[in-house]
């Protein structure tokens, strides 16, 4: 799955621009600056695929990535798509932008049959915040399987990582749609990527 080069196929500003439903989709969500672009680039081992350090508050789109080499015609569809969701929680974002984000994301999460899992990224230094909780509640209500990825573990003491994993698990234990394994990653140190690839392969092939 992760051997071919990956390509960006489209940015989706509203539901009507979504590609036709086809391959299983794996989406990535998280607060602005959580390390989402870096994680996606690390996952596919391709530096410039997702744009890192996006100016927060710029146009909000769902960005679609697929392995290269498929025409997209019936019978030649890629085996999966990765969907980079716009970051949330940028304090200075104007209200219209927050509203647009909310509408797009709610519509997508509730209405996309081929969405198989959402990876919710949480910065190891900050833990789960109120707006993360809101997204988790939305996912529970929409009954979309999600799994938590702790990012930037190189920024905390190594000994603190197992404890943070346990604390995070405890917080999501009672949630309906949470997959009960928390992944710890560092894009900087290229850690946790094999585990994440394996988890995604299980979702896509399972
Ligand atoms: P996004 O806004 O969620 O897409 O976040 P980015 O991937 O653009 O990363 C935001 C900032 O965090 C950038 O300055 C990255 O270099 C930094 N960053 C991302 N991942 C890591 C990581 O694993 N470790 C460290 N130390 N910094 C990271």
C-alpha cells in the first residue's frame, strides 16, 4: 500500500466537489499545528506531499491523496485514499471560517460511506483539548471508527510516553467509536510509522 509514490488528486472545499465514492478512505484530523502534514509525509515517505506549516486560517479544504499509477476508471481504482482534513482550533480564525470548517467536516463525516477510519492527532505536549473532545463526540454520534495518534513524542520525556498513552486510553474508554489502541509517533524521529501503516492496512484490507 505504501510503496508507490503518492499523488495529490484534489482539494475539496464543499461536498459537491468530492470524488465519486470508491476506494476506502482514511482521514486525518487534528488541531492546527498538531503535526498532521508531517505525519502524512512520513507515512508515505514523501517529503513534500502534504504541505507542512500551512498558514493557519487559509482556505479550508479536504485534501485527497492516492497512490500513483491508477487511472481512476472503473476497474482501475486506487486501493485507498488518504484525506487530510483542515486543522481546527486556530484561535484567530474568523467566525465564517470556523462555520465553513464545521459544515464541511460534519457533512463529510456524517455522509461519506467509504470513510473507514479517522485518525485523530493529539499533540503529546497538550493532550486532548475541548475542541478535540467535540470532534470525538461527533465521531461517536456518527459511528465512525477512529483511533488516536499522539504526535511529536520526541518533545516529551521518553519515560512519559507510556503514561500518556494510558491516560489517553482512560479518557476515551467509554467512547462508543474509539479504537482502543493509542499510537505514539514522532515524524521528526520517524517513530511509530510502521505501526500506523500496519493499522491502516488492517482497516483497508479487513
Ligand atoms: P499541521 O499544521 O498539523 O499540518 O502541522 P505540521 O506538520 O505543519 O507541523 C507543525 C510544526 O510542528 C512544524 O514546525 C513541524 O516541523 C513541527 N513538527 C511536526 N511533527 C513533529 C514531530 O514529530 N516532532 C517535532 N519536534 N516537531 C514536529
